[in-house]
């Protein structure tokens, strides 16, 4: 009988890990060792890549980013800022039978799940890629589940036959205004556009400039993707996008735009040029992201992509539940006090 073992990979096994990711139905650029190592170092997390072995053959795995907030909680997560998901990967098997593939995935999930449980983390949060459609191995064992969404755009045909009239109109408007799109890598300009984008919603970016620049540096040095910009005839950058690629998909990792040029159609023209570029490179699909925010969904959906779910699972211990509950109460009180002060409500004496 085959022996299954789960253990943390050593540095000399990262090549085998990347080969597993490249051939896995769930594998993405966000699972690769280069991406994981830079994310961990940039966010001051400890990276552990769990490998599931069957008779010394690597058949699956799951990367974990470990943190210790407040010095009290041991947290393990598969996702992080600027990384939408990670989670379980399984080796592809040569079989036309769905049941055999299902049993293979179940074996990997059960082995990794049980290993994680034995580690007794206070909280575990795994956000899996769209390639993992079956999370029953977690939910049947007491884990909570959450559903996320992304937009996937197949680009093996004429994409522009199917985009909405609004998207076509925006692209034509940008063309008439002389806006053009080119590949150009400029982290400083991108950060300024990012701040501008969040400022439109009266908020701040959820990530630091340091973390963004660190990840952009990795994208460039490791040849993981490209930055594209849309410019006005005067040379101003009206919009920008960063696309990162793996073997199967081009991912619209991040996008930003200038409020001043918001109504020029620059963002639509830029995305159209990016789609055309990757279609010419024989990429089968573009992951447009944006499925979890209404404002982003409204824009992305004009290109008529497919809405695709992906799933997160989590497990919490009593210490996490207590501290998280207290933290939420404090935030609630602070919010009410701020609201009362802002509306000038009279205070009791």
C-alpha cells in the first residue's frame, strides 16, 4: 500500500515544487517559489511550503504564510496582500475518469488538512485558486467556507465581437482623443496612479509602497509579467495595468487610473490592447480579476467575461475567536463614537 506523508519542503526541493505547480490544474503564478518567497520577505512572514508525498513522489502541496499578530496568535494563511489566492495544488494525473481524479484530490486534501490541524494554529485561512472546485474535504470536517469571484476571459477567438457597446464606445473615444497604449515599466508612476485610484473612493491603498515596489521588482527581474500604460498625446499617463503570467493564464494583477482622465476611455483602450497582445502570444485566457468589488465588476464585465467562483476555507481556535471578538467590539465602539462626533449628537451629562 502506498505511503502518504506531508512535510515542509526544504530549499533544495523548490524546483520540484515549481514543476508540480506548472503541471497542476490548480497551479498559478501565485504558487511559484519566486512569488511566495518575495511575498513572505516583503510582508515579514514565515513561508512554509507543505509537500504531500506518496512513496517519495510529490503529488500535491499547499504554501502557508505564517504570522504572529499581537505576539499571541499563530496564524497560517495562503493568501496575502497583492496575491489573490494560493492554497491546495495537486499533481495532474493521466486519467479520463472523473472519479479517479476526484479520489486523487481527496487524498491530497485530507493529508494536508490533517497535517495542518495537528499543528494547532489559532487560525488558518486558505484561499484556493479557481482550479480547486471541490472543498468538501474541508467543509465535511468542520471548516468554514467562503465564496469569491473572478472574471475569466477566453481569448482563443475574436474577443471584440462579444464586448459590450459601452466598451466599444469607450475605446473609440480614446482613439479619437489620440490616447495610445504601450508596454512601459515605471513603478514610481504606478504608485502615484494607485494612490490616485484609491483617493477617488476616499481611501488609502491597503498595501504599502514598499510592498508594491518589491513585488513589481520581482515581476520584472523574474520575467513574470509586464506593465502597460495608456498615454495622452501630451505624454501624461492616464491608466496603467500590470499583467503577470503563468503557463495557462495571463492575470490582470493590478490596474490604476488617473481621475483627470477617467472619462477619456483610456482604461478600456488599455485593457483592449493588453487582451490583443496576449491573444497574439497564444495565451488561452485572461484572468480579469475584479469579481469581488462592485465598482470593478461594472467595468470588467463590459468585456463580456465569464464569472468564475473560487473558494476559501478557514478554521479558528478558541483563542482566535475570543481575541477577534474583542477586537470587533472595540472597532464597533470606535465607529459609533466617530459617527456621533461627526453628526454633532449631544452627549449625556
